């Protein structure tokens, strides 16, 4: 279940294995999530980073793709419950990922949208562009300031990438577009609770990323906790100080919550789950007591060597998918118990800030600036699933590089008569 | 008012004229409507055919772009009324276009969506793709047949282009994608009230277009009127016969209704409007008695030499925009009365059915098949506004040509838990 990095890698690894594979997903496409922020900031179109699952798996005759919303799992009868039917299984792999969470403040969701789906990304894109439009129309200087203030909550890779792209939009992309406002006067705040941005990176790279963001006009507020979010303001707490920023655009790049199927497994078979709702899996990625149920990807809490769970990014999910395929192959051949536990090979981390600005932590090698940026481009292009999309993305990046134009700058999906309410 | 072909052509023609231009539109982009059906059928992404208005007009310092929903026009005080403010004018050009209409059956809109906006196109794309997904899940043969039956109402260019693209999707694009259904067994009906499709074209080209559609598996029903549309059926009337088709996907490419601002002008200054709600304009495109108010594009009813109003397509709108710019220039120079009435230069018509299949009526020259198709591609590429989009569209067409892949095949914007209700 799940057509993300984990589910797709598993299905592809089972290509020539004599099993029947059913891939269930709510969407009809595999989403290349690492580039989702580029849709949210108007650099790429949704279709550039989404590959139709049926197309990716069309030549794989043992695999069926179902567009489905899984409501529950009946582990006793070995069935996955959909809204209109049931599907039986011998082996079940749950890879349903995560969504964002607001640390118990669900009411913040209304004002601070997150970024997990294509719909999230196009909605975020509309919000950002509408804010500049609203500022251009606004006469009151204080209100205009609020429209031109952008607060990004969370200084992980997504927050950093969003802040960098917003900096470029304000300073370069929109430079000549308005008559009454100067887009480069926009105030972009990146709020992070811990003492530096990109906490999983080495401190020196966090510093470099912060310097690059500042060059793009982003104000980085580390050690700062958000205590309240309203429709037109964010209140933050930093040491002894409390500060309230008036803003009309708040973007959420902080908390992650596991898919509710983790809780469903906890309820039905007592699978252990952590605070974030992830299933704590065995060394072979199964649920304790249920060797026929695997959990991989963002939904799994797999303890790495250092004792910390693996991060919810693409690499662990892909490797877990391949590992599970090997377990299944090995079980088919009868040699069940011999397989080694899953071992994650960390290939490092990459985050991009802007044109020629990125940080790379490739284990022994730490890079920043142009070299990291070029590696980032190369790795992302190589990993985009469809060949056509590789070309289209490369072209659009080339164009963006030369002109700063973001051509996918569309405000869509809103009711035009509600423009003023936003 | 209006950032379509008419409004944009006018604004661009006023580039070096000493006037202040304010362009109002509900959307922040100029939409290249002739290719909208390609978004609806998954060949192109919305951003490929939408150019941000601010970007197109960024170097034009006399022009201001406003994202606005016009609610009314106060012709006495010479003001355009927006929801939150008023804008005064000396000269007003109304180019707010048209939307679809259901010949008095507004209840059909729920089941038979039309195609005028990007939101319409992505919704239509989702419906088409979901129908194949639902057919794959459906066990009952009659229900499955209904999911695999597509009815397109209206045999004008949009209907013909949609039907041709659907034929290619069913026969080629999805060929290997499903396990339980054969997409090429889909039944595609094109329903047209008059006695041939593409009524404005010469009869020989209508015949050729019909033959090309039939080769793609489309059933063309001419002389056929739709008398009823329900959630799962269309009833048609043909001569003495009434027939009911069970179908879950009905696409509307028939009636066109002028923008409500036509009626607003009729009420406030007694502008004459025709049955379709278009403003019947003077030979200089002004409203009778109001030389300061022009109406152009789909909203205008301008009688051509043959007495018929100009068709609601791009060419008349563009030429009307240029003409109005000339009138304004000429008035500035004082020589008001000398200008000749608007004269439309018909450059011909083009419609595409599929790969290598198109019809072209270029006045003296009538073409079909490959030559018409190549001309169609050339003309559309030349006319796409942004250079980057020309390249991206060309690439995607090249890819489509080679592989039949439609990579923008995304089902988006729906609530996944409502999958089964569609």
C-alpha cells in the first residue's frame, strides 16, 4: 500500500518475482516529493514531478495498480478494507507515509498550510502570489506590510528551500512586475525551534545555509518557538521575549505526523507506535509477531545505528522497499531465517537555497555553494522517474537560471468572487 | 477589462501610446484557450498555456495589472465597480469573454462540465481518468460499460478536438495500463445538432474530419439533439428516434454564453444585446451612444460582411484589440471621425483531430491530414505567448508523437475519500 518512494521501489524490485503485486494508492501518480516546494514556488508544474503509477508499472504484468482509499486492515482475515471492497493478502507492506501536524494546534492548519500533496503545493503557490497581489492593492501601509510579510515555520530542508525560493521570487522574479509595491521589500522570516537551521547537518553547513539565506533577504530566527498562529499574525517566543509579527502568509514546514494506518495497526495487532504515530518495526521491518506485515518509509520507526529513527526522506524508503523485496524473494525460495536485518546506507544530505547556493553533507565530504548546487541538480534529475520529465525539468531550471522567470506562476483553484477574503 | 486575446492585444498595442492602461482580470494569467483541451486530456500542463499577465506586461510602464472581479460598471460616473473599490476611466474596453451555457438546462452543468478555465480543464482531466479507474474496479459488465462510455456534446472545434484526443487516449496512451479492462473498447460518442461536424468549415473538410475521428474509434452522431442529461445517462433525439445512452462521463462543448457584463451594459445604458447575451456593437466596436465604451472579443456581436456575427475565437478578438488601440491613438491626435470601421481579415480555420490528422480551411486552400496538422502545430507554437512555453510545448508534443505518452495524466483536486461517489 502506497505509491511513494517505498511502495514504488518495492513494486519495481518485485518485477521478475513470481508473486502477484497489488499497489494501492489514493493518487494515480508517484510524486517526487523532494521537488514539491518548486511547485509551491512556481518553478515547476505538478506534472513535471508526478509520474502516473500505471505508466511506470505498465510493463510489469504481475502488478495491478488500484486507486483506493484504505480505511482499515483486517489482520485476522488478512484483508485490506477499502471503502467499497476488500482485498486479501498473503504479505502486506504498509507504506502510507506521513502528513503534517501542528503539535496539538490543529486550528493552526487553517492559517498555516503544509506541503505534502500536489493540492497543498498549488494552494501554497496561490497564497504566495495572492499576497503580492493584495499588497499591490492595499493602500494602508500597515496592512500592506502584513501582506508582504511571509513566515515559514520550521528550519528543516523544506523550510529552508521554501525560504530560499521566496527570497528569489521577491528579489528577482517579481522585480519588474508591480507598480505600487517593491517586491524586494518583502520580509521573509524563517522560524526554527532549535539553535540552528538544518539540525541534521553538520553545524558548519547550517551556518553556511543561514548566510546564503540572509543574502537572499531572509531573516533566520533560530531558538524561536511559535506559540500562537492567527489569521493575520504569528506570535513567537524566544528566550524571555515574546514577539508578535503581523503577517498574512504563514507556511508550515515543521511537524510531521504518521499516516493513521499506524494507529490502526496498533489497535488491531498491538503494533508498537512512537509519539509521532510511527510503527516501531523489527530489524527485518516487520511488525512484532506478524512476519507477514511490513512497514516501510515515513510510517516506520527503524532504529539506526545511533539509536535515532531514520529520517522521513526518500533514501531510507527506497532502500527499505528493496530490502522487503529481498525478504519476499528469500521466503519464496524457502531460506526464511537466513536474511540479515535491514541496514541503512546513508548517502548523505543535500539542501538547496537558491541559484548556485546549496549545502551538501556527503558523509566525508561537506560542500556548499556552486559545487553543492550542481550535485543537487544532478542527483535530482537522475532520480526523477520519467525521462520526459527529466528533460522538461532541466529546461525549466535552465530557463530559471538565465532569466529568474518562474513561468508556473498561476493562481488557480480559488473562487474568484472570494478574492478579497483570501 | 479582460486579459484574454482581446484585452491583451489591446494593452500591448497601447505600449508606446501616452495613456494610462489598467488591465483588470480575475486570473493572474493570459490563457491560451485554443490548447485548453490538451490540458483536459493530459498532454500539457496548465502553466504551459498560461502566461502570467504581469510578466507579459512587465516592461510596459504605462500599464497596471489588477487582479479583480468586476461586479458592475457605473457609466454615469465613469467608474468600474470592484468588490472592494472603484476605478475611474476615460475610455472603457470590455473584453470579458464568455462561459458555457446549457440552453436553459442549468441542471446539466453538474453532470456535463464545460471547458473555459484551467480549473475546468483539470476537473475534466480528472473525470476522464477516473472513469477508466472506476471501470477497472467495476465488476458488473453494464456498469463497466457506462464508465467506458464517453459522450461529448457539441461538434465544433472544441468537441472535435476533445473527441480525437479521447480516441487517442483510449487506443494508444492507456493501451498497456490496465489489467481487467481494455481501454480501446471505450465508446466515444460525439453528438452534434446540425447535419455535420465543424459547421463553419466547408462540407468536404467536415467529412474528412468525421472520417479521421471514426478511424480513432469515435462514433459521430450528427443531426442529433440532446434532450436530457442525468448523472449516468444522456438521452438524444434524432429524427423520429429517441435513444438513451448509459454513460458516466459527459463533456460539454456546445453552448456559449456571453459574460454577464453584457447584460449589465444593457441595463445601465441600454446597450443592445443578442440572444446569446453579446453586445451588438457599432462598426467602430463602440456601444451605441457611448463612444467611450468599446466591447471586443467573445462578448461583442460584430456583424461581418455575410451578416453573421464573428465567431468567438482568438483571431477576431486580437484584431479588435488592435483596432481599438488605433481608435484611441487616433482620438489622441484629434482626428476622431476619420477612422474606418473595423474590418475583420479572416485568416481561416484549423482544427486538429489527432496525430497527423487535422483540417485546415485557409480561405482558398483546404487541407487535411498531415499538411494541415503541421500547419496547425506551427501556428499554435508561434502564437503561444512565452518563449519558454513554446519550447516546453514543442518538446511535449514531440514526446507525445513518438510515444503516445501523456505525462500530465494527473487526477488532482478531489477529496480522496469521495473517490467512489465521483
